[in-house]
């Protein structure tokens, strides 16, 4: 079962967060043979989406890093979105590790 985590991101700013993936027993997962992906959508049925830049930055410690560039967040309208992050093992089995809402806070400075 995925962890629920709501995020707040400033429009026009760079965003980065680390996620520690744990197994069902609460132990840090070894992600040596995994890949990771994540998307943001306005609603569950939206066809349009924004991809996170997602990578496994420390497989032995179960650390996944998700990122959005300032160009990406600047192109998103202020408001609420949904997201999730999934890992996939080398056999193709997908597991959702975190999900929630994202609030894109409007920016003032335009450069």
C-alpha cells in the first residue's frame, strides 16, 4: 500500500524531494534491480500529464529522488493536482510507493 504524502510546490521554482522506500515490514527496500517513474495529473481521468524526473539515487538505502525544473513548474497552472510514484522490478512488477495531492502555489516574479 502506498504512503499518502501531499506536496506543496511553488510555481516557477525548482523542486526536489527524496523518498525512502520501505517494504511491508517497515524495512528499507533494496532497489538495486528497480526503475522508478512518477506522474502528475489534474484528475485521475486526465489524459494530459507532467512527468517527474525520477531516479534511484541510493539503491541500498532505498532512496528515490523526484524533481521538477523551474521551467516545468512555471508551465503548470496554479491549483491542485494528483500524483504518484511507482517502482518497477526487473520482472516488470509495478508497486506504487507514494501518492497524494500536489498544490502548485502561484508565483509573483516573472522573469
